[in-house]
């Protein structure tokens, strides 16, 4: 797989040494066991896979290329490049302006755009409607289109389903940029419905089995379908795709549930047996997190990333099932008094956990989402070490991972 030219300050001397060592020993990614770094007074358990994926690195490379190649021009991003506050903040400091927020609300009117402006399409892609608006303004959207190839793969899969007269059911977060884009592209060839979770899939399955009237469909799925959607007609043949950053087990469960419900009353061929459309990095990170948890060593988990990052939130969900888990943006959330300020997925608010560290020598599982720079994880680890006086020097602990200066 190709490497990307991204700014050095996104890289991490600690994480790079560990990742290179693991890659050399396991190039085919068959070992999902974690790496244990024993600092004497605290142990850090690093998941086998975490951090920037192919699509994110490509998007960042293209954004900085746009800056370098277009001095003096106005440069815009459709919305956040990726769901990471540090990356987006740096791009804004470089002069890039954001046309929309993550919910799709306009921050800068499209009417101000001219053919001379540079517009970057983020890794999530964008809708057909926005593409048409930009084209009408004479804006080039091809040169710096950073749409992840795995997102485009989902669009292609949805298009084939439509060509075969299936309705596309998208498992995704309805307001997420990627889901909105996938919905728009799928709608070119098929009726589309967005299902956000297992609970909604259960409701839909009851309707497919005839246990719940179709008259209730609108109250549960309002605003989640293409215009003119008639559930009894349009859900007679379905295929499932997903937002590429969803929880793999949930998508698989939803797909199996809907298949069983539909085929209980319809021929088997009315359900398209599509393969899961999760991206490889999301799948690797989830498997690696499970591998770290299965090791049974962790006393608590720190999951690092943007609070609006879908793939990171699912890592938090996995960890929460096993150990106390703290979802943090960066090292600044590890407070001077030893407490941890973190994001609670259930209340959608930041809270402070007092006295989070277990007595003795705790083992801290550390992982991050696909949009989080390794450098941020590096700073989190360094900050954790300051809370445990007498911790061994980093270079001493990392000696087995090859040469390299981390200080």
C-alpha cells in the first residue's frame, strides 16, 4: 500500500517504532494481540491497529497539496476534512475556509464561489446535489476530491443494487456526512432507506414479517427515505450497505435480521446477499480493540479522537463493555489533579472522572480512531507517564522496537 506525504508533526516517534516493529513481524495483519509497554509504575497496552487509515492520509496529503499549489487563491473545504479537531484547526490556521459544518449547514454561501476558487471535497465525499451546485458555479471538484475509495465502493455497490431493482437500506447515522452522501448517490438508481441501529431494524423486521402495520412506518422513519417511498412496495426487495465506520457486528446483525424477516414471506432472491461494506481500517481497528480487551490485562481504556468521529465512538462502545473507558480528544483532558475530562457517549456531554486510576500498577489500554494522528496518541502516553512518578524512560522501554530517539 502506498505511503502518503503528510506533515511530520502528525507522526509519532513512539508509535512509529511500535507500528513498524509489528508490521515487520506481521505484514499480513494476522495477529490482533496488543503490545504491552511496561514502564514499571504503569503499563501501556497498545492496540495492534489504530490511527490514520489510507483514506484519511490521502485526504490530508491532498489538502496540504492544495495549499502548496495554490498560493494567493481562496481555498475552501466543503466541511471538516476528517472528524478530528486538531487536523481541522491546523487547516484553518493555514487559511482554508469551511463552506459547511458537519450537519450540512452553510457557513459561507455557495454564491460567493468563483471558478478561480479551490474547493476540497473531504474524505466523506459529498452529495450529488452539492456536486451539481459546485459545477454550476464553475468550480473544479475533481482535482482535490479526497473522497475515500472505500466510500466510493459503497456508492458503487448501492448503484448495482439499484440496477437490479433492489431498494438500498443504509445502516448509518442519518446526519453523518458520509451517510448523507451515500443516500444521495444511491438515490440515483434506487429507493433508499436509512436505518440507524438495531432497534430500528427490529421495528422494520416486524413490519416485514407482518407483525406491525406499515401505517406505522412514517412515524419511525420520517425523513429517512427517498421521495415517494412506499414501504410495502419498496421493501419487497432489499439489499443492505453501511456507512463505512459503523460497528461491524451491528451491521452484520441488522443484515441477518432483515434477511430472515424478508425471506420469511418472500423468495430468498428478494434479499441481496451483499458483503459488509465496512472499510478495512475500521474493521482492523475494531478487531484490534477486541484483541486487546480479550487479553484480559487492561484496567481501564483511553480512546483518543474527535467526539464527532463515528469510528472512534464505536471503539469506545467496545471498550465500555469490558473496562472503565474514557473518550478523550487529546492529552489536555488528563487534568493536573489526576482526574480525566472525557466525553460521555450516552449523555453527549463532557464529564470529569475523579480518581480514575486504579491502585498499584495499572494497565492502560490506549487506542484511537482512524482520524486521530499518532502524534496525539504519543502525547497522551507521555502525559499518562507524568502521573506515575518513577516510570522508566521511554527509550529504555522501546529498546526492543529498534533504534530511534523518542525524547
